[in-house]
């Protein structure tokens, strides 16, 4: 019995020392918000402040790579739309046409990224209730110098969050 107890305690200690991140997904939206791209860090962050629009935010925290130091990577996809919009559907294989709906793609980590432009956008959303949106997207972005291309897609329910 003592050996079994020692084995269980050893396993608990090892499990508690495991610092790996299995990855996570977050789907939120905010009202009374406004987004804009910062002039100096475009592609690495989005300026987010109070305003008169709705901001929808998808965040995917990638799992940690055990053998890579400082590999933390989070991908963000932001949608900004007028507060009176309750449904939208955009599909394009070129840069976005001029609309009142704006999109931002961000890669955040301990590394530098260049400006991104959209190659493909298949994006739709529908407000389901006072605190939920259903949003689906399939996007492809590329760095302005065409060195790196990234694909991101998701479909799910986004919930209202008051915190700005």
C-alpha cells in the first residue's frame, strides 16, 4: 500500500510540474468598441478602444512545443462592424472591397511579423440573441513581401463580454 501511495504522489508531482499548454480557443464579442491598426506594430496588434461599433474577436492560443523556447503563439482574428448590423456575409478572393466591416489578422508571440494582407475571405455572421453571435470564417493572409502565408478557419458561437 505504501508503494501505491508513493507512486500516486510521484505522478501528482510530475503532473503538477508539467508546464505545457494544450492550446485554447476563445470566441468573444464586444459592443461600444472601435478597432484600428497601430502605425508601428501593424500585424502584431490591434488598437482597441471605446467607440460605437461591435468588435468580434477570435483567439487561438497554439499548444506549446516542448523543445522550443519562447514558442508561445496566439492568432487573433478581429471583425469590426457597425452596431446596427445583425447579419453579414462576405466572400472574396482578393483584398477586401470597401465596406463598413473591417477585418484584422494578428499573430502575437516573441517574434516579429510583418504587415498582412488578405488573400481570401469567406466570412459570415448572424446575431442570435442579445448576447450571442454565430460566426464562421475561412481566411488566408500573406505577409506583404509574400514570404509567409497563413490559413485560419473557425465556426462557432461568440458570447458577449462587457470588459474592454
